[in-house]
């Protein structure tokens, strides 16, 4: 069976010394299979190789049929945000800790990739969010989030206060340590630690999860994918917003935040025997007894 891919980009976790050898082994394996291999600038500088074309992530988005990301979920989050506009399919090889997004094992990557590169894979589309901070009527900050948009109190020891609306309809006023606006992908991240629900990745939904709310009746709520979430600050001393723990911005007293679904989706490829429920059991330690 001919492969649906011809040009494959390899992207490794930045500054991880354990990445260089397996990534270069993977590159040699793909070259022997007659694939064209590309590296991004940061990966090439880290693995110290000049055997393969080195491109920017934007150029990779324009030229690659597939990107194989070797690292942890943080690496995959970053690359997914960078390549989402190019609709390049992504395969993740786990060199991190949990590996919710990078689900292939480095120990069996050659056997699994053989099957996937021959067309034996499943495709999954996952939504992203776009967060924008409005200050004095103008956009002061904007960023994509694959996992979550988090409003939090920074270095302050006190609670923060803000008003939440959905599609311009008042929901509540919260006094809490913060608020998490999460995608289904992010529902197994910070939102899960804060008591939020796990959302299956096939669902296009948005979870609003309060962080340590002052009123204990304030519970997580799940809303539709096309809803617009508006957050109006009422106290903003040392308050920040971050997207995927990557892009951060300091908020002021009168700022408002708007979070919407991003119109494009991330395309993840999995092996044909991938099971989301098995992954949850393994990563979260379900069904384990002392």
C-alpha cells in the first residue's frame, strides 16, 4: 500500500537531551523508507544535525504532509497552535510524563509508524479556543489555546472578583482564585485538578471551571462550542490570564476577556488500536487496587 505522506517534519522537545538520539534514529528510518524529512530550526540546533532541510514552523506548515512531534504534551500543545492554520496532521511520540496527546511509545514507534504511514490510522479533530483581552475599547492581547484559557490571581494572596456572561447573558459573579475555560482536550489538565468534568475529545464543548470559589455552590458548567464567554474584571490586582500556560498577560481593573472557539481544528492521527478509555485508565490509574 502506498503511503498518503511523502514529506514528514520531525519536531522535538526543545532542550531535552533525551530527544536527540531517538529523533535522529527516526529520521534515518524515514529516509530509508524514501520519505523526505524536514526539521524545524530549534530541533535542528538541538540535535546538531545538518543532514536534513531546516525550515521555520511556518515553512513546515506549507510543505509537510505530516508532522511527528517527539516530546510531551506541552510540546504538542505548542506545535498544534503553530500549525493549526495549515491543517498539517500530527502524530505524537511520548517522551514526557503523562502523554495524553503524545500517545505513541518511543519503544515501539517504528512498528506503529510502519502501520500508520501505510494508511492504517484513525483521525481525530480537536477544537481550540481564542482569547482576547479588551482594554479601553481596543484589543490589548490575543492568543490561541488548545487546552485552556486560565484567569488567575498571580502573586496576590486574596481572591479576585469578576462577572461571567455567556452570549451576553449574565451567568454569575465569582469571587475565587480564578476561572478555567477549557476545551475537551484541556478537560484532563488543570480543569480536572480543579474538579471539572472529563469531556470526550469527539465532543465540541467548552467547560467553565471555577478555581477555589468562595461560594461552594459555584460548580463547573459545560456550554456549547459556539458560545462566547465574556469575563468582566471587577478587581484586578496582580491578576493574569494565560493560554496553555504559555502566553500570559497582566490584567487591569476595567479589562474584559472574550473567549470563543477558534474556527480551525487540530488534526491528530492515532494508531488503529488507540482507545481513549484505555488511555484514561492508564494515565489516571483507574481500576488499580492496593
